[in-house]
C-alpha cells in the first residue's frame, strides 16, 4: 500500500494533523493511520488508548465533524485508523481551508478558495447573480448575433421568432428571479469590464525573450464575440500570412492553423477564472503562447488533455451558451482538435502546461519552412525531401531517388548532409529497412 489521494501515514499524533483531516473532509474523504512510518509499516504507539479517547473530541471541537477512530493491534503493535468522510459543507481549521490533492495537502486561498466555496454551495462563479446589473447593461445586437448562430447551428432553432430578451436569457439559464447572472454580463454585456475589470484579452509581440515587448494590443467586448475579434486582430497586426496561388486564385495561409488558434482562444475564454488576470497571448518568432488564469478541473491532468476526456468546464453556463451558439462543436474534444490541427499542418505537437496559476498552451511555428531551409543551405532536392517527411513521417533512400529523380549516390550524399545539419536522423536499420525521420 502507498500514500495516495485518500491515504496518509503518520508515525505519531500531532495536533497539526487536524489540517490533514480537514483536507480529506473538503476533498473526497480518506484515511489517516497513526502509528505507521512513511513506508506504511506498523511501528506502534505508546499511548493508543488515550489517543482513542482524545481524538474524536479533538476532531469534533476543532473541525465540527465526526470521524470513525479505530484502534488496531497486530503482533503486539498498535496503530489508529481515522476514517474521514467527504463533507457536504466547507470545513475550516483555525480559520483556514485545506484540501487534499494527490498526496499533498494544500491551503486554499484567493480564487481557488472562492471556487471551492461556491462548489460546496452547489454553485459556479458564472451562475451567481450580478446585483448591480440591469437589462440596460445588455447589448441587444449581441443577442441578435447569438440568435443567428444558435439557429444556424440548429441547437436552438425556436429562437428564430423570439424577440423577448428575458425569454432568450431565461432559456440560456442566464436569469434567476429575473435578475442577470454574471454569465449574462460576460456573454452579452455592453461593457463586461465595467463589472469584471480583467474580462479582456491582451496580445503582445515579443522579440527574442519575454522581456523584449515590441508592441501590444487590447481586445475588449462581450466574450461571445471576443474570439472573432481576437482572431481579426491577430490577422491584421500580429501574424504573417504566407501567400500562394492556386491557378489565378490567391491563397493566404496562416503561420499556425486557423482552427487551432480559434479553439485555443475559445478554450481560454470558457475556462478562465474571471476574478484573475486577463487572457494573455504572446507572439514570438517561432511560437504563440496563450495563457489563462485558472486551474484544471479536478482529477484532470495535462496528459488527459491529449485524448478524449470528460468535459468539466470551470464556467459551465458560459460553455453551454458557446455550445448552443455553435462555437463549441463537441464536449471534451477541444484540446484534441488543437493537437490534430497542428500535426496535420506539419507542425510540432502543441505544449500544454499549468504555470503561474493558470493553463498555458504553446503552438509552435513551422520551424522548417522554405525560408529557414534556404538559410541553412539546402538545395531544392533536400527541401522537397523535408516536405515529404512532414507529410509521410519517414523517408528511405529509394523514396529520395524517386521524388527527386536522382541516383542512389546523390541521394546518399544529400541525406548525409541533412543528418549533419541535425535535421533528420537515421533509423539505425541497415539495408532495405533503413529510413530517416525528422529530428
């Protein structure tokens, strides 16, 4: 047995361990064993009967909860088992709230504490009534914009002939006793930042490092339109479009897949903690970084984001309206779409991480575009081979000969040069099974 989310071992009792009981009660419950070392081995207790009498009272007096406290004896060694059940209400110890996460104990503060208290009350931040808001704070054009999208997506076709704002908001669960919820202001407000000062997106263009800010832009507005406004700003001022021609038709291709950027921004908007900092998009020569304040949903890891997963948005009402308006196509698939869009475009897999109290997504540019390859001194044959590798993942000497119509000797020389430039690496196999992949 090992220490887990629900198990903790202590060699002897200290009153500070009431924090661990508090943390278990606020999470999913658990067990604390007193009289076991950090390997889970029984080392025994000197005063087991006194602890058996004292602990229930200590727990109830300090935490206000009842726990089962059991005494066990094996091979003349005693240990105590404290069984903590999950609590329906928040539990504090000395005015502080603790939470068991994994095998660690965390004190809840600031936004995390607010989110925890709301969850225990059966509420979410976006579902709370905004007492200072009135229907005059709602942008009727934003409502009409949503109606068109909701009808087009066929998720709320009955809105086509509905003109009563209160009925529309009621159907979207944005009203309570005819009062506007926070989500209503964020989604359809004339000026959401009047109520939530950091409800905007900040975009910055950087040089070599994060200290080298070249210029920046602020994007504001209701969040239902914020993604489109941000994409427009990125296109006009921050991202370079590569131009090519399909016959007589001009074709512009973004440095990053449009769908991947859009999905990343929408994810940030839906999951953001709106009591924290604004969403921040940082553009560099070789990457694009999107950060939003807020933790991952409970029991969801970064690795889980790389495959289909249960959708538990921090702002479920916002997510529901985005879905009904056609901005979100499927639950729990956004991050998978981001990854697939980048890979299908021949780009490296995006990087997801939790940092600075938020979630950060990094999209990487095509680091082997034609301009970069020419700077490295590649000839046209080698460039064609790199493009072949992006699509097919591996290339053989025979492949090289065919796509470039050259001899085996020329193919060998060209491929060896690509290995020396650290662009590709050999498989290690010999003969007919040998092939190369991108480094």
